[in-house]
């Protein structure tokens, strides 16, 4: 049988850890969006040099596991004389990973904006900055939205790995409780519950967001 | 020199190539202020390319494009400024799908020309009313028919107060019953003295509106005549054959001899609904 007393006693620890998970995920998603957008623009406008650097970054980021990236930041960099806090490591790691996925989603959106749309913008005298802001990006965003939402959910889930750099997130708390009390079922049960409680509303919100925006697009 | 006599648009020896294939091979023509110039020619002759060169959507290899006495084809030309004076309407309308009709029309005046919002809005609404679409100003492009979209696209270009309008086969993508509503708008503009270059395959319309007709074959001007002259009695053999090809009856062996029986003017019959 489940040890309800244990669950009741340890629940606050999960709530606190959930706060950290959410804070990390929120910051990671926000920074990933910014980084991804900048990368996608560099690719879209074919900025010399930068676009090659971006392409290399995307390949590197997408083809290495977050676990290895975090290990490198947390255990590797100090050997090179760079000491970062757990929080900074986790945030950099998450952004490094998420940035490339967001970049690909934005790029897909930008690529979907037809040449005719760009020419229509040019024909009323728009320059590239105004064109990006008023014509290309709004349309690209609508196309990219489902991808951006999926990546955000993915990043929230990926935060579960930051416990390896000693950040007390949900996963960290569960592992600690198992190690201390051997209440494996309760600890893991609460962990699953916590993630579901966080992710279900997020998924619902994203879905309604996508539905809402779907009507604002296409059908030239 | 007399300012009045200076053509609004002058093109001299325009050459445009795609790789090695020439699209325009030394095109020269001039367009006087207030003229409606119709550009005709077989498919792929370079008509659309010519329009696209005039507002810088295609880079040219050599030649000059002179607008209001100013050479706009210089390497250092500010195309964004030129395009504010040269309105373009495309075959596929190309309205911005994420904006309402009114926002489509106002984007240029507000974000490019930085005009006063109330004033620009008054003009936009006035123009929309003129093409009969004021009640649709809050709709999105997807809610409009093809003909309505094209009328909005015309208004979008007009609201920039251009000196010159370019129409690139603007009815080619429309269902036949919507062609008229768009052509009427263009005809109305011509009447008000808007200078325009029109690429079209609607022969009845071309004949009705053309102050001047420019017939292009293989990237070069084959004939440049008064509209009246061109449609009644074209000077060149190829133009004559081209016009005849729009007339169903005349497509029999007569064509081979080339000479349309004199007195029988090739009045083209097309699906166009003018008149």
C-alpha cells in the first residue's frame, strides 16, 4: 500500500522543486526562443560567416545529448578554469539545446513565406527590416507555432536531467527521497504526478493557442 | 526643355538575361504622363519581365530606366524610394494573408511613408469605397473572392500615390466572371489620367483602354503604335498574326498567306467582357 503519510509529508518538497523546474524551463524556453530566432534570421538573410557558425552550432547541438552537454559545462569547463554555478550550467545547457530546435522551427516558418509575399512587400517600398517585421515574421510565426510549442514541452521535460549538475529540481528530489527512505513507489509516483500536473495544462494551453492562430493564416 | 514634353518613363536599350538566355534584348520605349500603355506579345516574350525590371524586382544587365528624368537603374539607385512612386499589381494578388483589407492597404502609407494615420486612413477608405469594397475593410483576404482580392491589391498600390502603375496580367488568375470588375477599376483609373503600363491578354480590354500599344516578341519591341492604329491596322506582320490568333474564324489557312482581307479588321473576340 502507498504510504500516504510519507506523501503528505514530502509533498511540499515537490512543490518547491516544481517551482525550480518551472523557473528553469521558463527561462530556458525564453532564451531558446531568442537564440533560435536570431539563428533563423542569420540563416534566412544568409549573413556571411555567421550563417556558417549558426549551421555548425545547430548540427552540434542537435546531435549531442543534453546529458553530455551538461557534463561538459559542469565538469569539463572547470578544468579549463571556467567555474559556473549549477543554475547557470543548467540554463546554458537548456538554451544551447533548445536554441537549435527553435531555430529550425523558425527557419521552417520563414522558408514557408513565399517569394511573392516578399515581392509584394518590396513593391510598396518596404526595406528588409520592415519587411521582416511586418510581412515575413508574422507569417513565419504562424507556421512555426506548432513546432515552437512542441519544442517548449520538450524543453520542460528535458529539465529533468539537470539534477545531474546538482540542481534540486523535481527529479533531484525524487532521487534523494528514494536514496534516503527507499519509498520508491511514492517518490516516483509523486514525480510522475508533478510532471503531469505541470505539462497537461501547458499542452492544453498550447493547443488552444495553435487553434486560435490557425484561423489567422493562409488562404491568400 | 519643355517639362510637359518629357515622358514620365523612358526605357533605353534595356537588356535582361537569365544566365545566358536573354529575356529582354534591348527594349526601348517611352510612356507619356497620363498614358495607358498596353504591352502585348506571345507567352514568354518578356512582358512581365519588363514590368518587373521597371520596379527593380529584376536586376538588369544594361540599359537605362528613366523615371521623371531621373535614372533609376543606376547601381546605387534606392529602389525602396522608386517603388513608392511605381505601384505594382501582381497576377496572384499577393495580399498579406495575416492582415485585414484595411491593414493591407495602410501598411505602405503608415510603415513606409510614415504618413499621418487619420489622413492615410481617410484615403484608404475612400479608395476602397471607389472599388466597392469599403464594407469589407475588416475582412481578411481569405474571405474575399479573387476579383475582390485583386481590387484590394490595386487599392494597396494606389494608396501610395504612385506616379505610375504597373499591372502584370492582373486578370489572368481570375474566374471569367470576375474579370470585368477588375478591368473596370483599371479603366476608371485610366480615365482619371493615371499613367499605367498594362500587361494583359484581354484583347477587348486592351483595345478599349490603350493610348499606346507595345508589341513585344522575343524580348524586343516589334511594334510600338497608337492603340487605335495598332488594333485597327498593325504595321507589322507579326502583330497582325498575333491579333488574328485571338479571332477564332481567322485561324484557318488564310493565316498562312498572312494578309487579312483588307477592310476586314481583325476585331478580336475574347472571353473578356468589355462592352
